[in-house]
C-alpha cells in the first residue's frame, strides 16, 4: 500500500449559502495551498490536469490568471469561467471516490473502507503533485463528513462556517439549484430523524421550514462530530465576523491553519473591498409567517450558536 505525505488538508464545511464559497476562494489563493478545480470536476479521470492550476500562481502583467464562476453577464466572467478556479463541483467526483452516501447522506459515524481511503489519497496526491503543493483546501457543503474524512486524513483541519439561519434559508429559497434538485419538496440529504420529518409535516411541508431544519441538522452534527478531533483541528467562524472585517478574519484563520501571511490573499481582499452583508435581505424575502416558522424550527440550535438572542 502506498503512503503519501499529504500535510494537514483543510476542509471548509458548513451549510449551503453560509459564506463557504467566498471564504474558501480567498484561502485557496494562498501560495502554499493546492485545490480541486473546475477542470478536476469536469474531467474526473484526468487529475493530471491540475498542472493548469499553476498558471493561477504566476503574475501576468501584475495580475493573476484566475478563473471564476459565471455569476453575472459581464464578458470577463464569461471568459474567466474557462480558467482554473477553486470549485466545489457537482459532487460527481466525490461520489466516484467515496460513494453515493458521502454525497447524499448525513453519514453520522460512518467511516470509509481501507480501499476508499487509499483511492482518495491516491487521487489527492496526484492533484497536489501536479500543482507542486503539499497542502490542500477543499470546500464541501452540507453534512460535515468529519468522521469520514478524518479517517482518510487523520491530521485534517476543518473550518466550519456558520451564518444566520434566517439568511441561509432566504438565500436557499432564491438559488435555482436548491429547487431544481428537489430541495423544496423533500430533504436535500438523507438522514433526517423522524422527529425532524414530523416537524416539517406539521408545518404543511413548508420549503422554508425544511431548509431551516436541515441547517440545524448540519450545525448540530458538525458540533457532534468535531468532538473526535484535537482542538487545533476544528475552527469555527461566522460569516458575520468575516463581513465585518474580512482581512482580520482571514488572517486569523490562515494562522490557525498553520499558514503564514500571503500577499496574494491580501491583494485579493483589497480588490474586493468591503464585503457586502447580505443578511439583511431575509426580512424582505421571507413573509412574516415564514420567518416565524423558520425561527421556531431552528430556535434551540440558533440560540446555542449565538443567533436569535
């Protein structure tokens, strides 16, 4: 069995629409980190394409050739989507490596087989080899998968990003993929308890309440699974703190992950300027009855997390 030196991979986890994208994107700019790109997810059988990521670390006329998702209709976004960028993908790659349950189940205490562990290590080793990196950052939203991943990578670091559940629910009701993949009609992941299902049914199967219940499930299971880690392996940050002071939050986060100062990260944060706080929109996006139902569904967990005080 081959053994590789994959040093303290970083997994950015949290409920969808919690700020994991912007935080993982900024962190991935650090010169010591490798990452899974849009090309890795599109061409899963060719991890060697990770060599393309190296062009994003070379300055070209003072700026970096860094791709991005097409989130607007500007020409630059349309063009840059073809360049490598840190991407979560559609989880087809993770399903191929770890199985269906890894992608679509809360897993609980589930752990991978020795074969799966080796398969994932082999793939990640190839990714890092072609990027000339020894550390990795990966964004994975939804169920925490901490027990599963820490079996594969015992020294992994998990960064849990949390956000006000009311803002999370309002955002999920707006993004197309949540509805297109069935998130309005049924649980997005398997593994909700019968108590959770009954609470959703008692709310007339409200899509908002279902999303809220799953926010609470993700947060609670993350707290439960992190108990198996050493203190330095689990870092929890809030989207609200990041918005208030992006540079200070990211600098502290990188330090806790064992990473030094990065001019590339600093330059990027300076370019984006003040991060807009999107939390205020939920009051316009959720009608009063929906907001009350959401707050009731997450009350215990949200209060424990410092929300709804």
